[in-house]
C-alpha cells in the first residue's frame, strides 16, 4: 500500500470558492483522466468531486516525494483544463500516503468524514467515481482492490451500527417526521412565518409532496408572498387573519420570531375539529421561545413536537453516535488489516510460483542425475515413483520459506518479497515478479 496516496481539499480545509476552483470541469473526459494520470506519473487514478470535497486517489509505480507529486499534479491540471482547475495552497491541501491514504478512503466512503456523519449520498458518489475510473481504464490493481474493500466496509457500518439511523440535525429530524405524517395525511399544511426555518420547512414539504396545498402566514404579507414565489400550490396570507379564523390543516409548522405563543389550546382545537376523525394533526414548533402553547392534556389525534424535544432527541442521538463512532473506527482498522492480508497474498502469489519453479528445477536436475547414475538400475515404474515423490516433496518444502517470507513481509515490508525475487533471478536465471502492496 505504500505507493498509494490521496491529494485532496474539503470543507474542513478550504473555503467554498476555492473548493469550486479545485473541481474538474464537467467536460473533463475519460481521455483527459488518462492523460492526467500519464502526466502526473500515476499507474492508477480515481477522481472524486462533490460539493464538499475534491480528491485524487492514486497509485504510483515508483516512490516519489510529496512535493514532486504536487508539482506535476498542479501543472498537469492547469495544462489539461486551460487553468480552470486550480488547487489551493499547500496549507489547504491534505496529502496522505500508504495506510493513511487507505484509512482516509475508508472513512470518506463510510461517511465518517462527512459534514453530516452517517449520510448515505457519499457512498453513491464514490461508487460513481470508481466506475468512471474503471471505464477510463485507470484501475487495474491495488487501488481498485482498496475501493472494493471501502464499499464492503461502508455496507458493514450501515448494517452493523446505528450510525445512519441516528440523525443529529434538527432539519433531518423534522424531515423524517414530515415524511411519516404526509404519507398518512392528505390535508393541507400551514406554515407560520417566512424566515429561514419556514423556507427550509417549505422546501422539505415540497421534496416529499410537490403538489401539497401549503398556506404561508406571516405578519408581513409581502414576505409570505416572496416565500411562496411562483409555487402554484403555496398561498400567502396575513398571520392575523389565520389566527382569527384558523384554517383546516393536517400539519402546522410554527417558525416565527414572536415572543409569546401564537396558537393556544383553543386555536389548536379549532384546527383539529375541521379535520376528519381519522386525519391526524401534527404540530411542529421550531421557534424559540415557543410559538405553540404546550398541551397540558392530550387532544385526541394531535401530536405536538417542540424544539426542546427535538434537541433532546438530537443530543441522545449524538451521544449514541459517539459510541457508534468508536465501533466504526474499529471496523475501519479491521478492514485495513483484511486489505493488507489480501494484498500480501496477491504479492506472494508470483513469489510462490517462482520459488516452486526454482525448487522444482533443482530437484528435477538432481533426480535426473541420480536416475542416470546411482539409480540407473530401477525399472520404469520405480523411476516414475521417485519422480512423483520428488514433486510432492517440492510442494511441501516450498511452503517452509513461504511461511517465513509471509511473516517477515507482514511484520516489516513487502520489499522483502521483491528482494527475494531478485535473489531468485540472480541464482536461477528465472525472472522475479514481485508486487507492491
């Protein structure tokens, strides 16, 4: 793995405008990706570009210094994009090599490095980047294997932990409640307010049900009109008129800056009375202080969710996530160990073939001399038995140095295998075929 690496920038290291300038243009083709790999000296290359990160995962055939890689990468990107793609300064770039690069890939793919930890979108984006590199012919070895291990790890984290099922964002918590409610109710929605939280709420409702009737009420009707915009199913109204005669609504989202409640028990009961008996009423209060009077007693068919309840749930989820993150980190390290073992077996395979060929060659020549001299009196059947016994001994004896080589390579470096192959080549005339892992 020592010749794999990643160069990247993300929301953690740079500003949004610099991140945008580091993104490859939309017309950057597979041929361009191949040319970038050639100019930068990469044997394998995967480009990952999202709204929160730009990363180039690579493998080299030779060990090059970070400064050299960055120099050629900057120059190649500028040449191929006419200067449109520009990486920010070195202090805003992260550069990982070997195991650190693989660990970063695993964490990114499993959404452990995302702005919203546990979100599902990044896995699809990484898979698309991997597929694009494959189609361009830029994946053919260790890096390809690393990406497959990353996908397997992401699936394990999704199925073996609670990470993706524990949202910590209030907006995400609201979205899930809206999805559950709107799927069970056909009644109109009412939004109190026209600020940022009201706008986000309207966007969430439209994402779930593009044609739902939504009434937007605000003290300044002009702001309600601007929020409704050209949405044909959004109706702006004055807040005072809504409070005087509450309309029928199955969902009420309150998000105004009022310092006292706007909906009291009487208004809530009036809204509920206008709904069919089996139609639920969901009240979501996103305001601080509260816009909706707390329910001192349950009203059948009415559920009130306040910001404090959501914050408490988010905090519980955050604490659960911290425990899950420890488990996720353990899974990352375990997957790295699995990858190392698979790459080691891959590197050992040609060594085993060459070693077996060398042993077999030496044993065959020795047996041939003996059969021509000391054992010349043996019948044909006995000669064949000696040759079979020799081949079986070669198979067993070759395992002894292989076990030692595997252990030494695991504890120290795969370079041991390369040195061994060179020794075989020098002593037997056979060509070694060691591999970098």
